């Protein structure tokens, strides 16, 4: 059994005790309005937290994939670079782009 929220309990008590007296009716209505606003805010907060967690999980997934891709690219460049350099093709655009990407990912200068 859930406990009735204080705002709603007080609104019911005001209405039961004082009936249709204008000030208490207004107070009871205001308590009900405030309770509804609080409930909506709590629901919105829960959804915001769910969205934050989903975004954080996706970021973590992408960071892990990026690390794997960086490792693979470094391996490819390390294996191919000496061969291309040996035959004078070290300037090839793809290798230059790969070197720049590796430098950016590892925060080094190309």
C-alpha cells in the first residue's frame, strides 16, 4: 500500500474539514496543482536520467570502438609504411592521412 503524498492528504483534510469555504478550497486546489506539477517534474527527471545514461553508454561504446580502430590503423601503417618508404611511396595520400589521424587520436604532432 502506497502512502498518500502530503500535499494530497492535506488537500483532502482541508476539503473535509472546511468544505467549500473559498480560501481553503483554493488552498486545496493549489496543493493538488502543486502535487501534479511535482509528479510531472519527477517523471521528466526520470526520463532525463534515462536519456543521459543511454547517451553515456553509447559514448563509452564508441570510445571503445575508436580505440580498436586506432590500434588497427596503427598496425596497418606500421606494417605498410616501411614497404612504401623502401620504394619511394611514403608520400602516398592515404598514408599521410592515416598518420594525421593517428596523431590526432594520440594527441601527437603529425
